[in-house]
């Protein structure tokens, strides 16, 4: 995608949603960290259903350690991989108390040393909790970046590096959420809703999906 098209791509997404927000429910940086760890291979909706009752009781690592792994499993048993995630949440809570005075560090390397925290999770926490201009590449962002031609890459790190390079400075703060929400609700995996896409004419995807019930191809197919 040409530089001017990249600028216009983000401009349109920003115009449609000037202040995008995470769809994970959280109270503070700690509960955000826990929610993001729990969200691996799970939906935000499913995580929120579990963390609503959990965060009503537990809002800091000390309270989480006091809750214990067995009781935590009871709160998150509806989430995939809940046994492993419960172990990691307790372990990362203990590490925060031991190494960081109970606070979530605003540092990628420190975050990635916590149990259950990888680069993607660290990037989400840095972006949402601390305002860092990081882009956490999940399945939605990976798909959007490759399908549209915005930042094609063979793996998530290649896409992240490309997005860091091509995303204009003015859009880096919210790029993560614009792309993830676009992939979640418009540029869907099986049937992208091209007929209502604000960046359809900038997109490299050739097999544009026509509007339901329409015998005509979408506008982009006619270009």
C-alpha cells in the first residue's frame, strides 16, 4: 500500500472512531493485565463474563494471591485453558509483589518476564494502561494487515514490525484498536463485509464481498 493510501486508511478509521477503546473490562493496570492473560484463545465477551464477579472481589495482586489458585479456577472455569491460566495469574501476581512492589511495570522486558505474559500481552498492557504507541498483533490485525496490503508479513512479528514502520506518527497511539475492531466487526475472517467498509477502495483484497441480496459487485470490484 502506498504511503498516501496508508495515511488515508488510518484517517478514515480514525474519523469513524476517534477514541477507540479495548473491549476487555478492567479497573486498573493490574486487572487489565489479568484480563489480557485470560483472553488468550478466548473472546473478550467470554472473559468479561468471568472477570466481572472476579474483579468485584480481587483488584490487586495481594488479593489474588490470597484468593488462591483453586478459588480462581472457580471464577474462570468457563474460559479456555483455565487451569494453566489460573497458575499463571497466581504466579505473575506473586512476581509483581516480589519484584515490583505490587505494581504493573511499564516496561516490555519486565512484563515479558512475568508468567503467562508474551510480547502481544505486554504490548496491549503498555498501550492501554500506559499510553505507549505499541501494536499488539492478534489474529484480527494479522488478517487485516495481510488482506488489505497495509502491512503484509508471514508471521505476527513481521506484521508488527511492518506496522511500526508504515503507521504515521499521528495514528500510532490508537492503531492497535482501530485495526483489531476493524477486523472483528468488518473485515471478518470468513465473510468480510466489504460493502460497508470505509477503506474498501484502498484495500488490495480482490474478492470483495457484495452486499447481501445484491446482484451487483461491490463498488471496489467495479473500479
